[in-house]
C-alpha cells in the first residue's frame, strides 16, 4: 500500500518499503536511543554477573520499546511526518501508545535501583518520593494529559506551529513519549513508581480513555472535500494539494480511531492478565502464611 506524494525533495510514494528504504536517522535521536539501550544492557549484565536473576522478557520488552522509537523517529516514517498527515498520525500512535508500554514492561527503574551506585540510587529514590512525582502521577493528571493534549494540539494553532519550527517539532515528539510514559507506566508497568492504583481502577482508566480516541478520530476525519476543517491548511495545501491533504487527514483520523480501540483493548487484556497474576501471587502468599500458622499450632 502506498500514498501518492506531490511534495518537495523527490521522495517516492509513501508505503511500507519507503519506511525501510528512506531511512536517514537524525543524529540526536539515534544516539539517545542507542545510548539508552547500551546502558540498559550494561545494567542487566552487572545484575546477572553477581548472580541475580533478570527476566529475559523484561529485556525484550525494553529493547522492543526502543525499536519502536527508532521506527517512529529514525526510519523512513520520520521523513514523511511533515509531508503526510497519515504518516504523522502513525508516528503519533507509536510514540504515545506503543513505545511507552514496551518501555514500562522492561522495568528500567527497578533495574536502575538494583544496579546504580549508592549516590545516584539515592537521588533516584528521592525523585520517586518527591512531591513533584506524587503530583504528576496523581491518576487524574496523566489521564487528562493523555486524553486532552491531542485535542489541544490538533484543534488549536499548535499543530501548525510544530510544522513550521524544527524545535517545536522535536519537542512534540518528546511530549508524546513523556505523556505516554506518565499514563501507562503506573497502569501497565512493574516498576515501583508513584501513582500506582488498584487493578480494577487501572482497567477503568483504560476503558475511559477509549471513547475519546474515537471522538478525536471522527472529529479529525470530518473534513469536507472543499477543504473545510483541514488542519494546518497553510502547510499542507502548497505541498500536496487539497485532494491529497483531505485524504491524508481522513487516513490520520481513521488511524487514531482504529488504533485507539484495538490497542486499547489489547492493553486492557494485559491489565487483566496482570491482575490475575497478582491475585494468584496473593493467594499463594496467604496459603504459605496459613501453613506456617498451622505448623506452629496456632490454627
């Protein structure tokens, strides 16, 4: 599948192959992703070298999250994100919904607490227990940021501004990742971070976020053939024309609608599975407690 592109730079029509063949990684994101992965693997090596166990699934999850970041920021997808709204929205979903979940399942905070020297470890603990962390992780704040910031972005002048400024464009990518981590880390992650709530409330938060993705997707798709309702029209119209700009916005709206529902249901499944495992562990602990009491003759 490919999308015609009448933009500058002589880029070929956007499609699956161009995501792979048009890769020209920007230096800063590529270096940051590589360095983060190297530090994580170094921590795992230190931990296992002293005889402590570290689940391979955590390592796979974290590296998978970094791979998603690489696809979003350093593959051919990033070369089209300012030219095609559909490519931008695919990038948006990867940065805000997919990568943060995989990173959270990698438990990097737990790894850091188990491998850092005493002084950096103390500073990390102080940050985790700080008032700022408690306020920012209060469940209502991440939920409102995760739900509200896309509406504020696309239905104000901010989205157009990010297309006109390289600095704002990069900050937007950072915003997507940070808000995604802030929302998903306490819900699906396994790190001892503030803001963790009961399993039923986690599932409720995920359910409550799903309708808003549908509302946002439908609102974005509601653009007329005459271009009425077109986002960042001053940017897209000179690049790809009205027909392609309208089509791309409909593609982008459809992506956020469908991915919000599909990925949201997948996350709910993960949250339910985590709840079941937690219940099983709690039941096993209670059985051991009762066995000890019975052995001591107190039952």
